[in-house]
């Protein structure tokens, strides 16, 4: 809604310099590789939620959603599989170098 956009933009006027009002909280203004590394450090097999979705499951489900009665199951990932994923490595996967051609 236009009124919501107007109100949030007015709020940003108190938080950001004039040149950053419209982008506000939606843009990173400075490249900070340490912050990126910190965020990525939380992406671990032991700290994930995996969702598998299908119209038909072979295994029986244990739970049913309250309103639409959609059947689902919640289960832990086995310790062996979690350790296998944790120890997996692929040296070809890495973060790209900073690109000065991308506007920031």
C-alpha cells in the first residue's frame, strides 16, 4: 500500500542519511567480509531445517496440520548423515572476490 510505503520511508528519514533514505535497510553500504564469514559460519548441517515436499510420500506421515489437514512428519537427521555433511568439502566452492563493477 502507498500509505505503508510512505510511513516506512518517513521513518527511514530519522535513521539514514538523505542519500540512503529510499534504500534504507535493504542495501549493504559497505563490503564487510568478516560479517559475511560470520553469517556463513551458522550455515551448518547441525543448524539447518530441511524441508522435503511432495504430493505423494512413500512413508506414512505422523502429524496433520490443524486447518487444512495437510499431513507431515518432523524428524531429526541421523547423526551419521549430519557428520557426513559436516565433513564434506569441495575446494571449487568459494566466495567470489569483490567486484568493483557492481554498484554499491
